């Protein structure tokens, strides 16, 4: 009897692991899609700003300095966004693993 119940406990535990992994994967995919959309929007904004700067100021050293400054600012923004996304993914994984630990303890207690 004990071996059968143990197998049942392991299968429910496996099911919970699979569900948690699927949820984490879906959340990570959504985050990646949002991140890609943000990058595309940022790139479009950069192109528009650079075109306007070239049109307004013309082709001299001052416009190059402004373009370089804008590119540096945008790179910093992208790095910050990447760091935020990495932190979110780490938090999701930690929360998912803690939920898994809690659920596995509840199953083992039964």
C-alpha cells in the first residue's frame, strides 16, 4: 500500500513541477516578446531622432556629438531594461521554486 501511495505522491509532484515549469516558460516568453517590442520602439525612436537632428542641424561636428550622446543614452536605457528583465526572471524562478517546495511539502505530509 505504501509503495502505491508513494508513486501517487510522486506523480502529483511531477505534475506540479510540469505545471510550474510551463507557467514559468509562458511568463518568460511574454517578457521576451515585450522586451523585443520595447527594443523595436526604441530603435524606431532613435532613427526618427537621428533623421530630425541631421535635417535640423545639418552635417557638421555638432550633430555628430549629439548623435553620439543620444546613442550612449539609448544604450544605457537598453542595459537598464535588460537588467530589470533579468531581475524579473530571477524573481519568477525563485517564486516558482518556493511554490514548488511548498506544494511538495504539502504532498509529502498527506
